[in-house]
């Protein structure tokens, strides 16, 4: 499991290393500079000529040290000092003096010549203001250069805490960060400015309690539920998927097949009669319970709930009277594991008083809204949600006693306390039906008695890994939601 930090907690870890462990700040700076220099030379063995752009803070100090280390290896390097002497940190001042003593060229005007490599050591993780004026002009010149761009710790102009981007930000090819990745290196749009991100240890310990969010890694897949040799279809769990409406049979098919592929023993689909033939043809393994109208739907739902271990509701469900009656009955009656997606969420948004029933459940429900659905649930605009996605997800989960998987290029999962950010997946998954597959996958994990929060976190991660496998075969342009399902087995074999 990877620990992710924000600027505040990273600074606390840095201070703990200096004051608690007694590691001098200059030692940490030297190690950081050495890490960047090593990674730069791995990526570009012939980097000269190099321009290092330094600010006045400790990131600028890193930059001066990098310039010296490159010069020691007879690599042609110059420093453009874009800061001012009055605001320099003590460590930055000392590193600048060392560079001067080593006769490294330091200029105060941006050189009008071509460089093979530019090192961005301008602004660090503490940046909280918009970048304007002369600094914005400088960043524009850096970006306009054809040079390979290396960011020290974080590209200048992106926000370490939110993943938002200033009006001017360095677009790096490589970012070498220290001790732990920052939220802004994971969340979009800022992640797109980081290029390849390499995290190097420099002597600053980061503990689990220091992290503000976590991300799963491949080795965490060992925690997935296994199969017993004497398993049967009943012991592997029974999923009831309430999905589909006229013209939306595909959502039910995708969700049901994904639940099966994740290891569910039985999957029953409760859907309108018009979808029966499609489901029985497309997925003969599914049990189909079809209804004619709202009254018939509710009656058949009550019988199906007595059979089920897990319920998923919403994919392709529509906003009809039947759909409304089904969700209301589930919220009133069902106390077991529950996943609400798509039109289930739209119905919740249309009936905000129903969310109180979610808060009263013994076991927390899992909701899986995309950004638009999240905005409707919290009565905000999509942009307001995007401006602080983590807080929005965490606060909604906490206030309604549920688990929220807020879907986007970086899906955020929270139970109101813990926060996970998913780092698997790719843009090929931006296609109709991907969310239906995720609902089925989470239901499949719940059916195998995985704890709800773990099922949401692992379901999202596996969903992304399946997308990565599909992209490796097809490329991102040609992917369909069904391709994710076909790769679930590939991913599970790797655990």
C-alpha cells in the first residue's frame, strides 16, 4: 500500500526527520539533489547543456546542489536564479554560495539559447497562490523549450494538495519526488503535468499515520478472498442485480457478467420483461426475474431479496415509477450489503429524504457516483466537486454513514475517515458501460464476504487493472466495457 501526503503532512515529516531524528537539513537536501541527478542521468545519459532554474526556497537549494553535482561530472550546466536574495532560505543561500565557489555560472536573465535539459527548481509543494506576472512568463519560456524537462519534487505551478493547476505550470517529462507521492502528483489535471513520477527515499520517514490518503499496489492483491476446494455455487455468494429498462438491457448484462467473473456463485437479474430474451441469450448463466409493472416489480423484489446475499441497484434502471418503487423498497427492507449506482443515485438525488435511510443501515451502503451524479447528490456544480474532490467524497460518506466511490480518471473512495485514491486504469475506460462493470465487480467481492470498504477499494483497483490489460491488447481508442470483463480473469490470475 502506498502512502500519499499533502504539503502540510510532508512538511511535518520533513521537520520530524530534522528535529526528531537529528538529520541536518543540508544532508536531506544533498540526498534529494543526488536522487534527482541520478534519475536525470538514467533518463538522459547525455543531458548537456543543462539549465537549472532556481527559486529562493529550499527547492531552489535543491536546484543549486543539482547543478554542482552535474558540474562535478563534467556536464555543462548553468543556473538561472529567478528568486531574490532577500527571501532566500538559509539552505538555499548556502547552496548558492557553494555553486559560486565552484565557479558555476549563475545568471539573472533567462538565457536566450537552446538547452538539452531544463531542471525546474522554482516553486515547491508549499505553493498556494496563482502564478502570474514574471514567473508565469518564465514558466511559459520553460514550456516552450524543446528541452527535456525535469521537475524537482513537483512541477512548479501545480497544487500539491488538490491536483489543481495554476494559470501557469511547468509541464515536466520527469518528476523526481521525495519520500512519498503528493496528492497533486496523483490527481488530475495536475498529474498530467508531472510526466513520469519517480519517488525516491532521502531519509525522511513517512508512516501510515502521516498519510492523508492511500493507494493500492499489486502486492495488496494477496488480500483478495480465495476459493475453498469444496466450494459450490451457494457458498460463493448470491448477487441480486436490479438493473435495466427499455433499451438498456446492456447495463444489466454487463453488471451481471462482471459479478460472475469476480467469483459470485449465482447472479439473479431483476429487470423489465422486455429484457428477458436479451439477457437469457447474452448471459445464459444468469437467473432472470422479469417484471411487468411497478406493482409486479415490488412483489418479485421481496421474493428475490429473501434469496440474495448482496444487492446491486441502478445500472440502466431508468427513472420510471417501477424504478422508484424498487429503490424505495430496497432502502426500506434490505439491511445486507448494498451497491447503488447510476439511476439509483439519480433517484436518490431526486428524493433527498431517502438518504436518511442509508445513514440508519447497520452495514454501510456503497455508492458509486461519477462527477455529474456526485454533483446532483450534494447539490453543487460539477466544477465545485472537481475543485475539492477528496473533501466532497469524504464529507458525503461521513454525513450519510456510507462508502462513496467517486468515479473519475482517479477514483476516490472514502468511508468518511479513510481515503483511497485509485491509480490503476486509463482513458480507454471512458466508454459507456464501464460503470456497470464496476458495480458488478464490487457486488462479486461482497458476495464472497469481503468487508464493504475493502470491496469498494479493491473493486475499483481491479476494474482499473482490467482496463490496463484491455488497453495493452486493443489500445485505448478501441476499448469497450465488455473488454474489461474479458480481462478480469487475467488480473485475478496475477494475484
